[in-house]
């Protein structure tokens, strides 16, 4: 365990600090963390935008603000390419913690044992946790889980704060998680809203083993 593990922070913040410690050193990482907190309290990076019109947008702003502020700070001390690389790794590691906490492994046996009503309830409960996105579930059974994200606040917020290039980093965090939840899961997502597509198509299926019928 490291010093960061003993700090009174949530899991996402600890994951972010560990990446920054590796890239910047412990004390510069802690100092940057404190600067970001002060910026958030001042309403940055959204202080020049109109107030949120929905609760989902308010929550989305709160979730994405640290990443945007971090990227902006990193660009002051590193090249844009390096700043984006570091911010992206922070986003990926923080996203993994968040998704493990909110979803956990998508277990084939658990889904197979559910009734149709239980699956519908699970889908609704899971979708409600993603306040940055509008989700359209297509299929969920013991063979595959398929859904589309039809709208997402993150690309819009990145564009409005002048960092549109940061938006695809959040998609990469999702890809790492859903692609490695279980060793026998196949994950596909050809296009994303952050890259200009009208929707993000998540397609997950279980790879058949020799023991499968």
C-alpha cells in the first residue's frame, strides 16, 4: 500500500492521484489535486456557461469537472500530447474504479438465472446509474448483452469548455472495463458519439468454451 491509500479520498480520486504521482511525483500530484479542488469550488470549468437545465446535466458536470480541469492544468506544464496522455490514463483508471463500484462484473450465470422481469429491473437500475448518458437496451440474455448510448453529456461539455479532444478518453475507460470484466467476454463498439457517431453501440457476448453445449 502507498501513502495515497491512507488518504480520506474516494476510490476514483486515489486512482487518479496514483497516476499523477507516477507522472509528476507525490508532492506535485498532491498540490495539483488541491488546485483542482479550489477551481471546482469556484465553479470552474463551467463558470462561463449557463446553469444546468436538468439534474442529469448537473451530475454530469460534477463528474467530469475534475478531468477537464486536470487536463487544462497539465497543458500549462506539459505539451498538449503529453497532457492528453496523462489525463487519459487518469480517466481510465478512475473509470475502472467507478464501474467496478456501480456495475461490477456482468456475470453470465447470474443473467441466465434471472426471469424476464428481473432482467428488466436490473437493466433499469443499471441505466439509472449513468446520469451522463441516455441508454437504449437492445438485448440481454445468457449469450449477449447489447445496448446503445443514444446521447451523452460528456462530449458536449468537453466541447463547450474548449477541450473536445478529451472526450474520447472517457470512451477508452469504458472499453477497458467492459472488455476485461471477465476473461471470456468479447466486447465490440465500432463507433462513439465522442468521435462523431450518432450513438455508441455496445455489444458484449460470451466466448463459447469447450464445455458449452
